[in-house]
């Protein structure tokens, strides 16, 4: 485990603190660990090696992907169909 040596104080509303504490308990982690995980996930604190490994893993995926024109047509609705 990484050496934790810096301390930060964060103020939460009572309701947010309650919800986060309950969520952490359900996951079996401390509130501090929950916040650290959220920061790493949200702000990309992951190191270069972790990012390279993630890209490599994504490159290995074999997912059914349509042609670009088909995907564009499927993701952009026809305006004529949206209006009455």
C-alpha cells in the first residue's frame, strides 16, 4: 500500500457525509479511501504505466462496431421524425 503522508480537511454537508459514510460502509472501505478512489478516478491521478496498461487493454477488446456512417446515423435522430 502507498505511504499516506499528506492530510487534507474536507467539509461536507451533514446529508452528504451521511450518504458517503453509508456507501463506504457498504463497500467495506473507509470514507478516506472512498474519497481517494473518487479523486483518482475523476481527476486522472493514475500514473503513466497505469494509463498505458489501460490503453493496451482497450486495444485487445474485440467489440462489434459498425461503420462510422451507420453509427452517425444511429446517434443523430432524423429531425423530421422529432417534429409532429
